[in-house]
C-alpha cells in the first residue's frame, strides 16, 4: 500500500497538527523563529535549504496561521503568531527528547526562566515558581552538549550567545 501524501481521511488531532508542522523543514523553521530568526535569507543560510522549498514552507506556515509575514526595516520578517508560540511546549519536548536520545554530553541548549533566574527542567517547568513559562519569558544559551565546531555563519555565531527567545536576531 502506498503512503498517502496527507492525513485528510483521518479524524485525529495529531494527524491535523502534522498537516501543518509535520513536514521535515516545518519544525526547524518554527524552532529558528523561536530562536529569533526572522529573515528569509537568514532561515536559508541557517538551514541550507533551497529558495523554492523555503518559500513553500514559509508560505504554508503563514497560511496555517503559525507564522505572520511583516515588513521590518525594509525586509520581510516572519514571526510567530500566538498559535505558533503555542507550539513552544512541543518544540521544547522534542528538543529534550533529541538530547536524551542523541547527546552523550547533555542538552545542546539550556533555557532560563528570566523572571525567576532559573533554568527550566526537562519538562519545561521552572523549579522556582512551578509554572511552565511561555517562550517570551525564556532566555537560551548553549548547553554542555552544544557543538564546538566554528559556526557556519555570523547568525549561528550569535545563537551561541545568551539571548531571549522570540527576540529578532541579526547578523
């Protein structure tokens, strides 16, 4: 039996979510948007993705209401909508799963709840206030499992510096 190209015949919330973010580039674009990447050229450089595929994926995420396209400083900027920001717990959980199953040195990124000045746990909870903070209240920095090779580009170098999630990064 051939694998279908979509999940339209399934009455399942997970299948419906995968229609939006289940393609291989989608969650990487969402991850980078959380990290502060907003420009088409920066997404392209960070992910080494073709222009055509990137255009199609960004367009799909905009159409689905995950990203919003705005003008910023004479350039198009792609920013997460509230619907996109609601993906943070899933993105964080997948990152932690990836760390647990593929890293021998620990997490590649750490996330600190800024108001409490405490790192969130593997479930995304703050040990001080007990909440699962939204992405806008988090700062990220490289963890012990982060790569040590020189960054491939200036934007990747900036991502090695502590910075707030959702704050736009520029080279």
